[in-house]
C-alpha cells in the first residue's frame, strides 16, 4: 500500500523509495539543473533495504517514485536458529519469524530487545536496542 508519491527532485538522503519492485534508501543525491529548455537530472545512489546492494541511476527530475510505508517496531528475541530469529512484538505480543542478517549474527542473543521494520509486509531485523 503506497501512501505517498514524490518527484525525483524531492528525494533527500534517508528517503525510502520503491524501484522496480524493490525497496531502497537514498544514500547520496545530486541534482543538476540544465539549460534554458532542459530538464533537471537527478543522480541517486541508493541501498537496498533487504539485501544491502547498492544501485546508482540517473533520472529526470520530474520522474515520480513511490514511497513505501515503513513501520518500525520493537521486539524481544525468543529463540535463534542459524538464519532466523523468533521475535515477540512488545506491543501486540505476537510471535514472528525474521531472517537474521549476517552482520547481527554474533551480537544478538536470546532475551535481547531488537528493532525490526515492516516494509510493505517484508520484515527486516535492523539492530539491537
């Protein structure tokens, strides 16, 4: 469910965008204004929110992008397997299964509080609180 659509020139560092069905966060952005009858061009460097891969692209300033809905929640780790963690949401007390990112594998233990994001139905474990 998309709640907002923005022009490319309105994107700032930290803005979340949907590009080709994937969710990205803008890391760097340059806007070049061309001559008298030209259009502004935006060079955007973005990082995938799920996989962490980077993407660099140039687009006209009037192109429109969807901004995905991101819900940031807190939870407590109930159990950890090799690639997944079972988390209890601290507000609704529901239990969810989230994939464990490689950079957090050694840091997170059972009973730790964590922050996870729900990006249009995709759950991402972000950090230990």
